[in-house]
């Protein structure tokens, strides 16, 4: 299991909330960050997770694929942010 998804599940985040989070991430990464903040995750776990993602950005792609979402939407959102 992807470490991002595993950490969310360890903190009692439902499968539905996880899917909604990654759907938000694929559509609007800035909105997804607000959603993450509302999940009530312990700050130290959130920081460790962000460190993992910064060191290995492919974790997001893996999680999106594991959830059956379209990763090309992440790339489109990234391109919009870079404009």
C-alpha cells in the first residue's frame, strides 16, 4: 500500500475521504492542501509525510493510480499552477 494512503488510514480517514482528497488534488492542488488541513492529522505525521513526498514525488502518482484516478489531471493542475 502507498505510504500516503497507509498514513491516512492509520489516522482513521475513510476510503471515501481519501478518494475525495486525491480527486481534489488532481483538480486543484491548493484546495487539496486546505482539505488535508481539515482532516485533523497530527502535525508531526503530516510533516513526515510531506518530507516523503518531497523526496519522492512519484508517491503521489502511485497513490492516484492505486485509487484508480487519472494522473494526467495532476499534470494538468501542475501546469495551471506554473502559469
